[in-house]
């Protein structure tokens, strides 16, 4: 069994940290893309909701004012 020098231990740790950093950057890029997609979807849904509300409001306006209850 060989004993690693402090330099070798440090170099190994630096390599591990670099690999972890790359993985975190990749994950961050994926999350940013996912966030962008979700924001676009939210904006689209908000627009559709606004349009649907406008249609419902227009239909309500067309109802007779003096509807009698059965």
C-alpha cells in the first residue's frame, strides 16, 4: 500500500472539486433552460386565461338583464 504525499492528496481533491464544479455548471444550465421554458408556458397560460375571461365577460354582457328564476 502506497502512502500519497500531501501534494497528491491535494491534487486529487482539486480534481474532485473541478469535476463537481463542471457537474454543477451543467445542472445550472439545465435549470436555467427549464426555468425559461416554464416562464414561457406561464406567460402563454396567462394570455389564454385573459382571453378566456374576455370571452366570458362578453357572453355575460349579452345575457338579458331581466332573467327570471324558474
